[in-house]
C-alpha cells in the first residue's frame, strides 16, 4: 500500500493562511534527556497570520516529504487496546481539546525519543472536506466526506523556543483512496538513511507497506 503522491499534495495545497482548516495546535518542549519543560495548546485561527504561516510550514514537512522514501506507510501491529493507536484515536476525536490525553502522548514520546539537543513536539488537528468529483474528475463543489487527521512534527529548538527543521513526524490516520486508513500511519523521516527508528517503536509499527 504505497503512498499516493497526489493525495499528499491535496493536503499540502490547503496549508496556506487563506485556505487552512487547521483547528488547533498543541505541543511540548523537552530537553535532551526527555524532561518536559512546558506545553501549549491554542486555537489555530487565533494565531497571527505570520504565526499561522510558520506553523503551517512546520506541518507541511510531513505530507510534502518525498513519498515512499522520506514518508512511508506503516501498519499498527499491536492490539488497539492500550496502544498508541488508541491514544491517537482519542486525541483525534477530541480535536486536541483533552490536555490529559496529550500529556500521556508527550510522556510516551519523550520516554523513548533520542535527541542530543532540546526539541519540540508539535501536534496539529485538521478537518479536510474532500471535494466531490464527477467521473471525469472535475470538481462538483459540494464535499462528499471529511478526512479528520493529526500531524505530529518533532523538531529541534533553536533560539527562543523557535522550531528548527523537522527531524521526523507522522500523519494519522493515513490518507488512502480519498479516506482514512485507520490502521495505518504515514511516518516522516528527514534523513531516510539515518532515521529515528525509535519513532516506529513508540508508534507500535513494524516494517513498511510496500
């Protein structure tokens, strides 16, 4: 089940200040040992246009990455109960409005994530109204269905809590055939040759879907 590049571009094309439908952004800052230094959780549309643009560029790093090379699709291997998949489903369902769930997520991430410097974990929530299309693929205007998803980005911290270039992250659920593949997650690695292998362990996935 390889990733369709056009589906990823459909998401990135909407990641502009004028077109975005992002609802919230939440996250935490952590030191190199995994200690959490602070958290944040804000309504995305209450950010200034420049802040929205900066954060959209951050989120865009995941779906805009080279498909099936720097962005690969994985299947959750563990049972849904008490798994990262279940936690992500809960975070998605509440639209990032449950800080208790997010705190558990940050703890699970920072316990195993490997970094030599301070880093930030940024989580975005979006609802994409998928345009209905005729058989000739011309847009009909009214949306047929909605794709609700999370993007998580991990980036080093530079300066005054400013994010550097994203190192890794993921999109959940995977966007497949115009809908949500709930048992899959698309994982981004900036460096495909030296990836953060611990991210797959944190998520509970194995291998990639060729």
